């Protein structure tokens, strides 16, 4: 039954989206639901990793976040609802920009725990924004309305069909991981974005048309990367789109580094 010297399969936590109690919902009316999006799970699992949704559980619970961090090898921050302005010391400029402070608090706690434990964190879209907040940066509540750009980065109708080019920063970590592709094409499903870059993060890629930050990486400490696009929704049949697999591979390599157990022993 030995698996020989095959690499250990990393156990990856995936933060959950939260659907608040809704009396109009057909199933579980009035109850809070937790969910993940199927493409995200499949994207992570496609490279021989096990995916575990990590639910928000009170930190005082025995099965709470401390236990998750002990058991898991890395964390992916799921996309989804807006980050709440209050999470970075601002106030919502509009009532529909109040964001999701409950999810922010849960994910910020997870990020700190994973990084403190030396375990890698990959933030997708909202997750990249949350990493900037976790490291002390701020966000645009709405890119176009606040004048950060005149180019929309989201379209409800074509959704993940909205594409734009990014410029990978020369000689950056991301340029090395991707084999220095320079300019490449990604999807765009975000109306918020990184504003003041957090100390401790460095820009890895910018939107070609307006210079907005599209990828960041922690300068020191654990492997920690955020991308503003959605690799899990990228159209793999389109050869002009960025192949994100090397980013995932780097993340999973870092996660495997936390699995110095059975598989590396002599047979
Ligand atoms: Mn974008």
C-alpha cells in the first residue's frame, strides 16, 4: 500500500462565502449559509491537493481556527462580497458599499494565523484586497466612482468574459514564476481595488490600461500572494489568456513544505 516517494498531497483550506439569513430564500429561510464556488474547488484540486472549506467558527470553539491551522498546509481566500471600509479605517461612501465586515473579521483572523504558523496564503480577487488590508493597506470602494480609473473592471452581464491585459513587473517574483511573460490577458470581476499598498507587500502586476494593482506578494515571511483576477474562472481553451498553473504550483510547493511527514521517509 506504500505510495513510495510520491510527494505528499497538501491539505488546502478554502475560506467560505457567507450568505446571511434571508427569509425569502427557498432553502433554509432565515438561516445563515456558508458556500464555496465549484470552479474554485476544482482549480485547486486539479493539481493534486485536497480542498477543505474552512467555515467561520468562533475562535473559542475547540474546532475553531486554531485547530484548522494546525491541520492544514495552506489557505486560499475565496472571492466574493466587498471588503467593508471599516476593516481598513474608512467609512462606506454609499449604503450598498458597506461590504461584509463579518467575513472580513473571520478571514483576517485566518490570514494572521496561517502566516504566523509559516503557512502559505493565496488570495483571489477579494482575497487580494483582504491581504492588502491585513498588511495595513487601503482599498478603493469603487474604482470608477472614486476616479481611480475610467476603465470598468467588472461587467455583470459578461461576467468572467470581461478581460484586460496586465503588465507583470519586470524582474519580480511573478515574472520569474511565469517565465517573464510581460504583458498577458486576465479576467476582471471587481469594482473595488487596492488603493494604498500595504507596507510589507510589493506589486507583481498592474492593469495595462490604468496601472491599477492586479497582483501583490509579501516581501518577507510566509509565501503570501494575492491576484485580483480569478484563475479558477479563466478560460483554459483560450491560448491568449494567462496560464495560472505556475502560481498554483508555487503555492502548493510551499504548502507541501509544511508536510515533512511520512512520504519523505526511506521506504
Ligand atoms: Mn481588473
